[in-house]
DNA sequence: GGGTGAGTTGACCGGGCGGTCAAGATCTCC
DNA sequence: GGAGATCTTGACCGCCCGGTCAACTCACCC
């Protein structure tokens, strides 16, 4: 596409992406027609295809955009933190805060992860997330603070807890990110049985 | 539909469900057309609508069937086990074994969970799973073996770990259920930092 | 061997889909 | 004020979708 867009054009583009993302998330990607999108925004169909190659390309852009913004938030939380375990904690907190502010995107990610045509794009993002966490875990293992286990397994487990708790308690039950983050951090650090002494 | 089916009819029905489930899982539910299904099975389109009300009804039956079989397996693992913590462990192991034998259904569940038109049916199943686990956790808390925390949060965290690890290491990486289950159990019981003494 | 109901066929239907495009409106800058 | 780029319109296209149905075959029983 690579069109030269004016400021006004860029704004319109943003609006289309936001509105589409909401429709996709509410009613599903396939069931949402391009006609619905442009009707809902009171523009002609041509507008859509002026800004996007196709419906599929639009979804991919929405996903890429979201992943970028999530990663940016995570890194802003983590920078300057020396303790690897605390970096993991901050990563979880960043994720919860991001989900709290982008609840409508949650279902869209789930959908994309479930379809072979979109999953590969998400997997790349997940892989970066995993290797970020793996790095912290390795450091913590070196310090003797985490038992010797396959770090990528631990990283995936942490992601799983974060995913599930954010989905259930933030998106479905509209909870507060900081509280859900507390719970996720506790579980990830100590599991069910752990009885870590208070710091 | 409630048609009277002969043994032959029931068999055909099973074949249709299995084949459709595989196509849905591979290519997505919406993108898979009824024509594809019946062509792939070398039957006329009428066969499909002889056995199922609609494409949507078929998916719901596949999901209900799967949930039933998963729950049945979990209960068979758990029955007669008195220790609540060990019941949780056995539930995880049952889930991993089930996923190991039904890898193709994994993506289908993810999809269904992501769409508002199907999610409610899955949520009921997940709710039963959660309350099963909650019951064990409450018992363990009473015994003073699990720290006092909202049990439903812990239950969801366990489900999250199980989901993520089965998806990544069983479905994507084709791992062995028992090993993945070991990892999930360890993480759920001890978290990252826990250093439980060997039994 | 004929009758009955289970099972099967595939042409057909209405409709909605993603995407196109010729035409026109609007903005920007000289 | 006009030239050229940006932006917008909506009728239109070909396609394929989920679903229907009248006609047919087959298995089985009396």
C-alpha cells in the first residue's frame, strides 16, 4: 500500500483500526464484514481500501501494533531494574496494566492465536516475550534463587498464568490490574505450597 | 434433530464429527465450508444436513463431546485419591494425557473460546473444572498445606499453566504428556522460588 | 417381492461476502 | 485560480456460502 498520508489521513486510518478492532473483538473477525465497518463509520467502502490492502492486512496491522505497544510498556517497566526476579514481576505487572487498558483486544489475540493464518505472526511476538523472560530466569538460576529447570518451560508457565488470570479477572470480571498482578506474581514465585518468608 | 439412527448411521455421524473437527482445527471454523467437508468425505451435501441441524450445531456437539470425554478422564484419574494436593496433580496429569491424545482439538477449543457465539458453552465447562479444583484447594487450605488465598484465583492459575504448557509443548512441539505434566505440577506446587523438601 | 423408513444425491437458491473502479470532492501550494 | 495529489463515494462484480429439497437407493422385515 505504502501511500503518502496527510495528518488527516493518518487520523482516519487510526480511527478505522480502532473501530475495526472493536468490531472484530466483539463479533469475531470472519463474521465482521467490511461493509459493517464502513457503515458503522459512515464512510464509503472505498475509504477502507484506500487505507488498507485487505481485511486480512488490517488485522495483521492491528496485531503488530498491539504487540509493539505491549512490549514497549513492558520494557519501560523493567529498564533500570537490576534484580532478575523483580524484572519478571515487573513484566507481569506491565502486562496486566496493558491488558487493563486494552481489554477489547484480548479476544482478538485469542482468535488470532487459534487460526493458522494468523498464529505465526503472534508466535514471533510470543517468542520474544519468552526469550526475555528466559534471560531473567537464567540470571536468577545463576544466582541460585531459582531451582534448576528448563527456563523456557518456566517462562511459558509464567505466560500461561498471566494470560489466564488477565483473561478471567481483568477482561471477564473487570478487576483491577494491580490486584490481579499481585495474585499472578505470588503464584508464579511460590506456587501453591511455597511459604517464602516476607522480604 | 433427534433422528432415529441405525448403527450404520451413528458410525457415519461419528466420522463426520471427527473429520469436521480436523478440518475446523486445521483451517479454522468459518473458512471451512460444508462443501469442503462433504467433498472430503465423498458424500453429498444432504448427508451433512441429515445428521446435523447446521454447521454451528455440529461444532457445539464436537465441543460438548470433547469436554465430556476430558472430564470423564479427569474423574477416572482422581477417584479414590484422598489427598487433595495429589488430586490436583492427577487432574493436571489427566488433562495432559487427554490433550496428548486429542492434539487436533486444541486449536478448536482456542477458537471457540475466542468467539462470543461459542464461548458461553465452553465457559460452563471451565466453570466446572474450576470448581472441581477449588474444592481440592479448599481442602488443602483447611489442612494448612496451602496458604490462604482466593482459591478460584489459584484454580485459574493452575488451569493457565496447564493450558499454556500443553499448547506449547504437546501440541506445537509434540512432547510427551508425562514430562510436560511433571513440569506443570512442579511449577504449580512450588512456583519459581519454592524449595519444597523431597517427600 | 413389495413396502417402509433410513440414508443419499446434487442441482439449486437467496444472499452476503471481499474487493474494484470510474467519477467526483476536497485539500494544498504556487 | 488552477493543477495535482489526497481522499471519498457507492454501484457493481464474481464468487461461494449455508441451507433446501424432490427424487432416488438401499437394507431389512413381513
